[in-house]
């Protein structure tokens, strides 16, 4: 069950992963992955906006973006993460980490907290849940900024 830090696949590694799994490498899939590399955590809307704003030469629908994200999550390339306001996000970081969910800005931040992860893993070690096998765990801390952000120029 412990998930050690995993290297997030760059575009070339992503292409190789798809080929190794017998999945066609398309400009749409690559564009979604490039958007996810830039965004880290995102829903289909944010990925589509990123592609349209920065990768305009790639034509893709919102439904296709969602389907690509879901397929990549099914393959273990991304994780699905649900925010405290029940919005589905995808996360390129599938390694061991903690999420801070900023309720004001609707954003996730990754926090590397080995101590907290070890505490959770030790607690769960040897635990059984009748009729279920634990695949993974998530730690999500719900928060808001303690001070206003500085405006960026």
C-alpha cells in the first residue's frame, strides 16, 4: 500500500507509456498530458481552457478531454481527486503526498509530508474492512488562505 514518490512522466515518457499499453498516441492525448503537466491538478474544464489558450492547434472537445483524463486515471497515470465541494479533479502526482484544498480559490496544493503519510500507513497496516481490499488512501486537508495573495504583475 505505501506509495513512494513517483516521477511524473514527461511528454516523451507519456508517449512511451501509451505505446507500451497498446494505446494510440494522438495529438489530443498528448495535449491533455501537457496541460496536466502544467496544471498539476485540474478538472476537464481547466484542461480544455489550457489547451484552447496555449495549444490552440489541437482540436478537442470537453467530452474528449474528460474521456482522456478518465482513461489515464484508469491506467494509473493520473489519480482522481474529489474536492470538498464535490468537483472532480485529476492529479498527475500519483506518488505519496498530502493535498491541501484551498476552498476560496478552488485549488489543490501538494504537500510532501512523510510523517503524516507514515502515520496513516502505520494506522492502516493490518486493518481489514470486511468485504473490501484497500487500494490506496488519500489525505486531504481543507483550508483557506490565511492572508491575501499578492497581485502578480
